[in-house]
C-alpha cells in the first residue's frame, strides 16, 4: 500500500501583511486505502509548495482541526514538519489523565480520508 499523503484543497485564502503570510484552507488525506506512516504524514513541504507562499524560513505555525467532528486530533510536529493524527488510547478514556496517542499504521484511514481538515498556517515573508 502507498503511504498516505496530504493535499491542499482549492479555495484557500492567503493574507499578506508586512511580516507574515497566512494561509487558511482545508487539507485532504490521499485515500482510505493508504498507510499511515509512523511519525505522521508530511505536511510542511505541502504547505511550502503553495505558489503564494514566499518564504525561506519555513512554516512558523500551523493549527489543524477536524471540521466534521470525527474525533481525531490533528497536530503539526514542528521538528519533523509532519501532521500526526492522535486518538484516545484503547485502554484510556476522556475522563482519565492518559495522554492521546498516535494512531497505529494499520488503522483504516476511512474516517480520516473523508474528514475535512481545516488549517491555518503562518509563514514569515521574505524581505
């Protein structure tokens, strides 16, 4: 099986200020039959490939969330530039203090591939 990949959907918004560029849009995971890679799905290179992004300092910040309420938590890992998908541990619950855990690579990605993942990313503009 192919590893899962991300793509930014058409219709995103770009806001340029003097120092920052902000991009707001939705991300789609490649397909339900793809495999979730341990450590997350590559994100930063997808965002930096957008034609409106003019930076040489990388992604400064990116907030991700499900717009459809699937229950998955999406988080950008700055040190790797990947989007990690988190869930409640199988032996935990929302009432325990157990931290969320990364989904296993054998997870069926049907719920993730059909999710609408909203994002807001910020970049430092080139001078």
